[in-house]
C-alpha cells in the first residue's frame, strides 16, 4: 500500500460511496479474520466448512471458500 490505510480509503471513496467503501473494508477485515482463525483453530475451520457446505453459491460463501481454502 502506497501511503497506508487512509490512501486506500480515499481511493475507495472516489469509486464508491462512503457507505459502500466502509462495507467493503469491514467485509475484507471479517474475511481476513475468519481465514486467519480457521488456519489456527480447528473449531473455526469446521464451523466455516459447515457454513460453506450449507450455503453453496452465495457470494459471501465463495469468498469464504477462497480465503479459507475449504471447498
């Protein structure tokens, strides 16, 4: 990242509304946290796998599958 978090947020706000930019940042942060925790904790990995199997095709499920490596 060139100038840090403020630059990223400013660039997102140029392309999207402030609300959309915040939602994308929150979603990215949540996905990162779930992916990190799934790699460290079996319970989180199993819970994510159960969710992925139960919600095939949903956009959030696709992202969760990619970030955790669970199919």
